[in-house]
């Protein structure tokens, strides 16, 4: 679980990141990035109904993404707000390595991560 000070929790924060943030995409993941005034990296995950109508699947993917982001938290740039948005999937079942590769790829593309853990 992400520490409380590393979470985007307020609706206005999400809206600000989504509307004003720079966009990066890789595979089925879209990343919105916006600088913040704090020296903390804050993260939020958005998985909409387009991904799946089933709440169980949406919540599962959300938990998996949060776990990956928690593992990479130390390597992320400080002072940014990041919203991770999951696009519609072709298949309903998504495995963890696929998600991890997509997340790491989009973070690398956005220059938010310097080196990847082996």
C-alpha cells in the first residue's frame, strides 16, 4: 500500500493532474504528469468502466498497479503528481508481468525513473 503522503486522494488534485498534466502512453497505460509544490511524489490510479464492467476486475488491476508503483517509488522523480489511467483491454484477464512492463515502460518514457531494478 502506498504511504498516505504519496497518494493523490482529493478529486480536485486528480482533475488538476488530468487537465493540466503532460500525457505519456505505452501499451494500454496512459500517464498524466504534473509538477507539484511539495517535494513528494503523489500517485493515483484510474481504472474506468471502459476497462471492465466488473468491479472485481477493476479493483484487481488497481491493486496490482499500486503494488508496482509502491515497489518503484524510491526510483521515481520527486515533486510530481502522477495519474495512471488504464485504457480499454482487448482481453479481460491481464497478468502481472504485462502490467509491470507497461508501467515501467511508460515511466521510463516520461523520464520519471532513472534506472530499473533487475
